[in-house]
DNA sequence: GTGAAAGCGCTAACAA
DNA sequence: TTGTTAGCGCTTTCAC
């Protein structure tokens, strides 16, 4: 009967830890060729109903589980998307991940996540790692999209990628999904001005670690100038440490108590804002009674606090989901034909919102 | 139907999006056999110094990047570890992920992350997905380790896994890394008792979604009984919603204002504690002036708040790192020989700590 | 030390 | 509709 020279009667033991059955085993059990068995899973419409059923039944009985490795190697595409985010410990990115995972799941794509810690050296290393896995493309947030070594590398190697949060700078150079950082920051600061504040300061993470922070600062300057107010230089705090240092507290104290100290602080991200509010409280100041604080990001945690954080809201889930969708659109467009005009738009600008919260009030 | 020489045209340009060079190309450029070239990367000690250098140089010039897919398929092991966590939006798991990623990076292992959302159906689906990728093993946190369908499946298929946070229940059944939930919770509640509280209530997420919550509640009962106090039934709040519902607020109000209402609340996780504190404040109550609140988890965020959250601290980074290390130890032990006594211990109990914070004070 | 050869599990021409 | 046949890029005996 076995007119196959097949030397693959090895199925007694359990080769792979998970499960032994290969497509070949299934094909034999269903008395069809390997090709037909394959088609049942990848192109069911090419195979007759009852044949397909026989194969499926055999697969079920054998506990067959497709080995994606073989498929990927052969197909020269992995259907894996690499994701690089600065950290997950800032809820912004955790929320974004959720959007990405949801979208990938819906589209049958797999994900590989790495974190860069805002560290360019680590960015390079982690990207290399994703490349070795032959991801089809990437979704990433880099420190500074305009001067990023990894982005240059990716461009040189023609790896498709889409930026999340990084707002494209040079015209038409990158694909990106973001809110308008500058405009939205301006809108946020204008709520401060509308509340009566005139002396408004900015607290930010390191500009080098975040082009968004720079853009948001520019938005602050826009708002101030548009209202005839003088922008102040930003207070740059090092990456949010788990706990406050005395120096940080001292900086904040000076900012708000100097003669003519600021009455409102615009923090370029929510985690920072939460930390700043705590520092202010420890200094014996009330928020918003003595000082108003406005955040940026719109993480859900902000609403859990009391008073709830006033902040500029980005749609974090959606940023992730859209970035992934954009990438898949690129991948598909490239597959169909190489027409340069096909594929998704390079820029996806999502709307921001202002969440009123209760950490902003009139100046003391 | 168009013919297919187009494929050749594209492949001449750029075979793989990333890079074209295969190990075979490198071997030819270095005038060695494929086998030798391979050895340079996997078993350098088997090849002569100068040969190796030639190969390395050729690889550099060609911009060779090993295709892990080929290696994995051939070697029948992927060096990928699957990670399943309930969510990353709870900082506990984000911190744990950090530990896992660090440890994996150090050991040259890759990771594939999925989230289960505390949903058993989704757990199954996501596990299947990891299995298709032929991960060598898994690190996971399941809703309830004692009655988990996915764990049974994994056992049946002999896939090595290590639980993080889930504390092993049946003797010797699972491998796990955790603090002692019951003992640590008891210790936490005893700080409440030491502060003078007698009427202490528990606020928890759904027990069905977390065996940890159940164990921590048991610890609470232990503490109460040991001090001659009457344990109260837990107040179970649905999964932490982004914002508070009126019902939640009403439940909390009743808990603390009924005749002889509780003076302290033990929340079985930090996010819950943060939410509960906000609710109390909105009810016009002061923490810890009117009501004391104790959390559990020790997320870093807790220290950023004012007052800083009093909580039972788990070493989240280390739980992740240890879980991964334990898994790799299992994988290696299995590789060496199948001696049943080899390999890491099944249980890894990590020490907890109490972070005093400032949300616990004497009863009003 | 090095090379030749045989696949790992799967997909996709092409043929029947 | 189904089968045959080549590999995808790599590791790994086994000879030399």
C-alpha cells in the first residue's frame, strides 16, 4: 500500500514537545497528497468539499497543529510584525500595545515586542533582533524620528515601518500615526490661559528622549505668544524615577514660589504630571487651589485619581491600532503591485481632546 | 494570466525586504563550505581561527544577517518563549514584563507576548497561537492555576511552562514563582491591626479572575482570626474600570459608613486601592484621616502618589526574571538528560515586604 | 578542520 | 480538482 518511499514512519514518539503530527502525516491519514492537505488550510476554495472534510477530520484526530516555521520559511514572509516601544511602564504605551494587539489578532498577524528604554543603543540592538526574526514590518516609537539611526537603517534596508506617536517631520519621509502634538499642546495651554493663568511653566522629560516633548513645548510657546505672554524656558526633569528626589522637589519649589512664580504647570506627559502634583502637595501646596497642573497623554489612570487629572487626551488604543493597520496596508500594497501611489497615506493625524479633569482652576 | 518572470525581476532587486545575503552566499564569498560557515556562528571552536575570520569578514561585507527561521526549523527549537499576561495596563504586569525581557535578552532568548484579559476563552486562543509558533516554553499568569483548562492542555502536550504570580496549589504539580500571597496578605493586614484598626474590610476584584485575590483574602482571614477579630465578607468589585461608577461609590460608602463601618480597607491590588482612595475622597472622606487604605502589589506608581500608597510589595521585576530563568533551566535540564530530579525547583517563593507609605493611620 | 548531503515542515509552480 | 516536485536557510551527522 505505501507506494511512497517515505521514510517518515517516525510518528510513534513525539518529536516536537507540543505535538508530533505534521501536514504529511495528515495527508497520509486522509489519503491525499501533501499539496492538497496544505491547500485545505491555506486555500480551501481550491479543494473539493468532501476532500477538505476528510483532511480536516484526519487533522483533528491526529491533533495536528500547523508549524508556522515551515510556512514562514517557505513563504518568505512571517506575518510577524515587530513592535518597539520605549517602555510599558508608562501606561501610554501599554494602552497603545493593547490597540496593536487587538488589530493584529483581528488580521491574523503575530507580534514580537521589544522595549527600548529611550536608549538609542538599545534601540539599535533590539531592532537588529527583530530583523533577525524576519518580521514583515515594524510599528515603533523612537526617541527622535528626525535624527534616528535606526530609522535610517530601516530605510536603507527597505523594511516597512510605521511610527506611532512620532509625528513625521520631513515632508513625506515617514509613515506615522499621531495627534498633532504642537496644536494639541497649544490647545491645552490655552485652557490654562482661559482659566486666567498668565505665568505658566512647562515641565518636561529630556527633550533628547522625546521629539514629542519638544513639539509640545513649541505648542506651549505658540499659545503664550498668541496671547501676548512670555514663554518660559522648560524645566527638564530626568526620566521619571520611581520616587522623587529632593532636587526635583527643589526645582519645582523654585518654579512656583519665586517672586512672580508660575501659577500653572504644563507637564508634557501624564506620569510626569502625577509626580509633579505629588511634589506640590508635599511642598504644602494645593492642586488646583494654589497651583494648576495640566498633563498630556490621557492615560486612563488619570481619571482614577482625585482630583482627576486635567490633560490633553490622545487616543492611545487607536494610535496603536491605526499604526498596525497602516503597516498592513503598506505590506499588502507592496504585495499587489509596486505602484508608488498605492497604499495608505503617509500621515495619519488623529484628533486630540481636552479632558477637563479637576487639577486646573483659576490662579490663586 | 500574466506569467511569472516578474518574481525574478523583484528578487533581483531585494529578495528579502531586509537583506539578501544567505549563509550560502557568505560561504561562497569566503570560499568555504556551507557547513563551515554555519559552524563559525554556532560552534566557533570547531573551526580554525583564520578560516573563521575569513567567513566573518565575508559576512560583514555582504551584510549577512542570519535567518532565524531556517535555524529554528532545522534545529526543532525556536529559542522563543511565549509569555501570557492578563494585561499590561496594570503596572504589575508591565513591571514583570520588564524583568522577563531583561532576562531573556541576557540569555539570547526571544519572546512572544500575548495578553489574556483575564478571559479563559481568550487564554485558550492565545495559547494556541503561541503553540503554533512552536515556542520552546511559556511563562504565564492565569486566572486560576488550580482549575485552568489551558494548563491542563499544556501538561497534556508536555509543553514546559512556569507560572508567574500564580502560587502553586497542588503539591508538586506546577512550576511557579510568586510571593506567599496568603502569608504576605496576613502580614499586611496585621500592620492595619497594629495601627489600631479592628473593623477591617477587604475590597477585591472578581475572585474567579484571580486565585491570588482569593489567597490574599484568606490571609486577611488569618490575620483577623489570629487577633480575635471577625473577618468580613469581601466586597468584590468588577474589573477595574477606567472610571468609577456610582454603584461602586455607593458600595464603598456603605462599607465605611454603616453603623460600625470599617475604619480600614485592604485592597487586593494597588490599582484597586488607588481607585478606592479616589472614591473615598469624593465621598468627602480623608485618607488616612477617616479611613486607612492598604494596597497589594507594590507598583512603583504607588510611591509617586501623595500620600504614597501603603502596600504589600512583591518584587515584580524579579518575579518575571526568575520565572524566565526557571523556564530556561527546565529547558536545559530536559536537553541534557531526562533525569527526573534534574532541573530547577518547582516552587520559587520570593520575599514580600511592607511599604509603609502614608495611606494607613490610626482609626478615626 | 572541513565538506557533502540530508532534511526540518511547509507552500507554490507546474503537470496531469 | 489533485499530485509531483522543488526548494525556503539553516544545522548536523557522517566522511574525508
